[in-house]
């Protein structure tokens, strides 16, 4: 089989890249190791930054987002006895949208612009440094397959093969804590997200819809969700989120999903080797505190689709040659912001850290300059930043 761009991975990066390439008249085939249902069911990101919403809307993927998503002006930052709202629209003119990654994935599949071969195994990239790269794989019937392409896009996340095909420098920072995440069939107890710092640990009140809440608790690495029965989860969330503070109440409800998410920062450079280009989690991982993971994947493929279309349609390789440097500027900005939000809000057990955290929280909630710095990073910088 032959195509112009062979894409490994049918997550948001892979499917959006296929969609954007198709709009430019560039053909692609996507190879995915999981089933379509499995990929669509993974509970992950919940926030779309301003430029992600603009892009999805511009390329015909915004109808359900604008009908079912919820635009938020900002977030609350909280610590014991205090809660402050940061209004991103007042500060930067940019908002964010609550619209789950699962919904983005559904919209991408419904667009029907990606030719995907699901449930492949033994995916191996070959000759990526030549002008005739190809991929071999085994399809779900056990037949061997080969996909020849002009370019390979590695959109296969942090566990896929593509990143290993790039001779790279690796940067990594792990954190001494993880997140316990729950989905609950209960109306959110807040209109906008609450990021809470507490001596017991961080907590986040997010949501998916007017009837589904998404909440997280900082827990030690290696925590088994079984150690956290529902009542304990709600009691600890109430403590950390300030239940009873100024009359505010956290309303519990039936928990429908409970999982533990480890946290790390990871970047590998460069994001290109020969005719292999990496995008999304295949090249970088951020802790979810800054709500950047999905948005970075979207920004990468916005740049990559323009670069590959110019190269393959106009024989102009300028954007392809600068793709890695262009993408990494935003990757490092978002990596710093995600690290900063994580270290500012999570309890480390160290008293010096606790004072630094309190000072940062007081600064960003009292200084317009400080608040604007957080707002422009959270609501997102222009793609191509
Ligand atoms: P993905 O990992 O989404 O997609 C990669 C695809 O490649 C997968 O479908 C995989 O099956 C496929 N693949 C892997 N190996 C393959 C192979 N050998 N052959 C073919 N296909 C292969 N971000 C946030 O902003 N907020 C959050 O709350 C949040 N929560 C998260 C929770 C979890 C458990 C995880 C893992 C991530 C979370 N993220 C969150 C980050 C997440 O949203 C990613 O940033 C986003 O999925 C990146 O999209 P992709 O780059 O497409 O990678
Ligand atoms: C979510 O809703 O899943 C979510 C929101 C904001 C974050 C992380 C996760 O920073």
C-alpha cells in the first residue's frame, strides 16, 4: 500500500493531522494498534485552550464543541481560607472551553477524513532517513502489511515505536506524586475549575458537563485506587477544596470511574529525523496541571500539516526544515508552565516549598502582571508562538 503520509497512531494528534492534510489535498493512512472503540473511550484531557478552539472551528470540527462545550472565562485558585478567580478574558481577551478529549476524538472520527487501519501489531518503521521510508505491520487478521510513504508522522504517544526511531536528546523530570482522578454523575459544585493547594495535597474540581464532574486528588506515587473508597475520596476532596468555606459546599455523587495518573515532564529533541516527524505525546509529556497535553498535540499537528502540505504540494521544504525548532518553542513554554503550575500547587512536605507556594499564589491573585502571566499561558498562546 502507498500513501503520501503514513501516520502512526489514531489519537487526537494522528486523526487531526490526517484531517488537516486532507484539507490540503495530501493523502494519508493511519495505523492504530487499538480498536476504534478503545481509543474513543479513553478518559483523558478536558480543557481546550483558545487557539485549539479556533483551529478546530476553522477546519469544520467545531459544531458540537460550540453546541455542547462550555466556555469558561477563567479558573479559581484556592488555598486554606482563600479563593480567588482569575478572569482570563479580562486579562488577555482569551477564554478556554470545557470539552473532553473523548468528544474531540468522536468529532475527528465522525469527520471521516482519516483512513485508519485499526488493531495492527508489530508496527516497525524502516528507512526513515531515506527518501523512501516505509512501515511494516501485522493486521488484525494476522496478515503482514507494508505501507510505503513519502513521509512518516509519529503520533503514537509515549509508548509507541516512533520516538525510538529518532536519535534524540531526552529531557525528563518525574514528580513525587500522582493524581487520583474520578468521574462522578453529579452536577459540578462550581461554575469554573477550582485548583486548590492544601497541606494534605493538591485537589482539582473540573467537569465534563452540567451533570458530570471530573475531580482529582494528589496522591503518593504507586497509590492503588482500591485504597480510596468513594467516601474517603469525597471527604478528602471536601477538605482540600474548602467545603464550608464562605458557605461553599462540595456535593458528592456516584463515582463512575476512578484511576491513578502518574505525572512527569518529558521532552525529546529533535522532533524530526529524515522523513520521520513526531507530534504530540510521541515527543513530549506534560503533567496535566496546566491542561496542556491535548492542546500541545493540536498545536504540533497544526504546524506539521502546514509544513508537509507545503513540502509535498509546492516542493517547499522551508517549514518542514524548521518544524522541530518551531514546535519545540511552544513545547518548552508549555513544559515550563505545566511544571510551574504543578510545583506551585502540589504539597511536597517541605516547609520552604510551602512558603514559596503561598507567596506565588498570593502574587498571581493580587498582581495584575502575575495574573496575566498565568492567564496567557493557561488560555494559550497563538499557534506558531
Ligand atoms: P495518544 O496517546 O492520545 O495517542 C497515541 C495513539 O497511538 C494511541 O491511540 C495508541 O494506541 C497509538 N499507538 C501506540 N503505539 C502504537 C503502535 N505501535 N502502532 C500503532 N498505534 C500505536 N492531558 C490533559 O491536558 N489533561 C488531562 O487530564 C490528561 N489526562 C490524561 C490521562 C492519561 C491516563 C493519559 C495517558 C494522558 C492524559 N493527558 C491529559 C494527556 C493526553 O491528553 C495527551 O496529551 C493526548 O492524548 C496526546 O494525544 P496524542 O499525541 O494523539 O497521543
Ligand atoms: C480535566 O478536566 O480532566 C482537567 C482539567 C484541567 C487540568 C487537568 C485535567 O489541568
